[in-house]
C-alpha cells in the first residue's frame, strides 16, 4: 500500500505527486495536522493508529504507533485536534457489528504536557460520540463543530461541538 500526495492550486484540479511512503499493508485514512513547525500525519494500518512527522509534506519520518485497538476490529478515520489543554484523538470503530458506516466514535485525550509524542496508548477515553469519520472544525469566530458522514443521515451532518 502507498500513501500518495496530490497538489492543487484551486481544490478542483489535482496533480499527482507520487508516493510519500510505501510498504505498509492497509495504510489508509490519513489526517494531516500542522503542529508548530512541522506536520503530523495520523493514519490507520491494520488495528493500529500510527503517526509520522514531516517538515514539507513530501518526506516523512518513520512511523510510530500511537494507539492500538485492544479488541477485534479496526480503528477508522482518525482526526487529531490540538487545544490549549492538550490533544484529542477522534476515531471510529469498525468490527462488522454495526453496519458499513459504524457510528461509534471514541475520543482520547492527552494532557498538553504529555502530548509531544502523541502516544495515546495510555490516554483517557473522554467521550463516545455517535459519528462516522468525524472531522472537527473551528471557524473564524472560535466556534467548534463536528462533521459526520453517513450518520445520523446519509450525506454530511454537522453539529456544534462543546468542550468541557
């Protein structure tokens, strides 16, 4: 499996740039976030979530495991959020028991002081949300939203998100 890069000047016309890394069976569902002076990609391979770092989006450091699902099934669609208090990792579960678009999303939390490695293997589960392939958005006013595809309705659903 390859993780590939494509670029676009307008989000309509894309130019493939080739693979950024290869050789990982079932690598998929990348989430790329800018953290300070570098990028972090969180993605799924097998039943594990991995992270890689990059300064330029083309060259990526070796993978490091950040969370492994401790039961049958696989994590899906990870999304990483950085807030002043720490890091939140959202991901879905797929184990074949809740349909193709499973809406069981787990949210893990790492305190800002423990977040440098993004190692969520001992992180706290702080929420379970009914969403599939969640993405978290903060608008220009500082209001937060969560998007979910296919659940609760076909297509894209967006709801306000509050932090406690």
